[in-house]
C-alpha cells in the first residue's frame, strides 16, 4: 500500500503485491501518484 498527500487529503493507493513484484508495484504507484498530481 502506498499513499500521497494532497493538501489535507490523504490518497491511499491500493496497488501492491509481494516482494517478487515490489519494483513493479512501486513504479505503478509512482505513475498513479503523478496522474493525481496532474
């Protein structure tokens, strides 16, 4: 589970797996966070 903070709002990114997919999961979380930031 990853999260970003947008002002007073905490956005929880539910995109996780296990250790074998951790690098891929982090990349996906960064993509989603960038989309939220606009």
